[in-house]
């Protein structure tokens, strides 16, 4: 069975985006890009909710993305992408498929297929739904050394505590800290 891995950048006060969905606080440098490239090599499928998909699809296929970060852009564009949405009618980003019905069931079936990991970026509502369904195998949080004071929490829709077991950590020269957890149970 393939693993589903969540990756998100968060602030030191636990937000994954600013109050107006801003991401301009992300610390992205050569060391982070090397990490991102290696992480993408672990997967063959990306998972997105609608808002994150639209953000990514608005950037990675562009000439600017290919110029600024050609390696990551190539990987992001070539990987298969599943977007979970009840409102999207079509998608233009290559290798993208919209999932509108029975998301949990379809994803359970999908992870049984042979292949590499499935990576979930952003997509707070999708993340919480998959956690509630017990489908997340690993949570990777990249804590950026910034406090926003307000914003949108990644796990805001989780109604019950979720116990986590620390798998590994990594510090970056930028001050970013990667925390990798395995979810244990909803209690």
C-alpha cells in the first residue's frame, strides 16, 4: 500500500497561511529547494484541494516557474495530480484529474495501486478529512521562524485531539525546522 504524506510550511505560531491566504512568509532557498526536489522524488502523485490546486496550477506551469526553479517546476508539472473539489469543472494543468464523488473511497482504492507515495500540499480541509478517515501516514511540518499573529491554522477543522509520534527532525540554515510525525489515533 502506498503512503499518503502531508507536507506543509507553517509559522512558529501554527498557521499555514496568512488571514488572506498569504504565503509570502515562506523561507525558500537553495537548501529548501534541494529538500523539495528529494521529497518530490519520493512520490508519483500529488493531492490538492481546490484552492491549493489553483494556486499551484497558476504558478508551476509558467515560464517564470521554469526559469526560477526549473528542477522543481519540471517535477511538479510531470507528476500526476488529483484535485478534490465539488466546484471545479475542468483543469488545464497537465496530468491533473478532478475527484468530485466519494473522495475517501476513491483515495483508498487509489493508494492500493502500485507506485510511490502520494503527497498532499496545503489543502487544510482535505488534510483534516483524510486525517479523520485515517488515511494520512505521515505529517511533515516545516516550521518557519516567523510569528504572524493571525492566519489560518492547518488543522483547524479537526474536532478531536490527534496523537502524533515524532519520526525525525531536521534543521535548515535558514532557521526552518522540519518535524516529521506519524499519526497514532483520533481520541
